[in-house]
C-alpha cells in the first residue's frame, strides 16, 4: 500500500483492528485490518502540492473532489 497516495486532508477516521478479521474482511486480514474512512465532500474541493529537493528533484500531487448525488467522487 502506498500510504502517501491518500491525502491527509481527506481522512476522517483511522481504525486499527488487531487480530483475525478474515470473517468480515477476507482471507488476507489474518494479522489485522486498518480501516481508513474519508470525509464526506460537501462542495467542490481540491488541493495542489509541490515539493522540491536537491539535484533538481521534485514531486507533486493534486486532489479534487465533488459530491455527485449520493456519491462523493475524488
């Protein structure tokens, strides 16, 4: 899992469930489960980030989200 792909601004709640969770979450949940719940999108939102470093290195990301009926799209 690339944890940096989830923008911190969109996280509403993080739960860590220890132990076997295979009955509810599948066979790969033998050691536990990390549940990340995102916030409900109320209106068109977004952010843009860029980071620069030494030797011409840089990275950036963008996130945009909108509520469409009963579904949030980001």
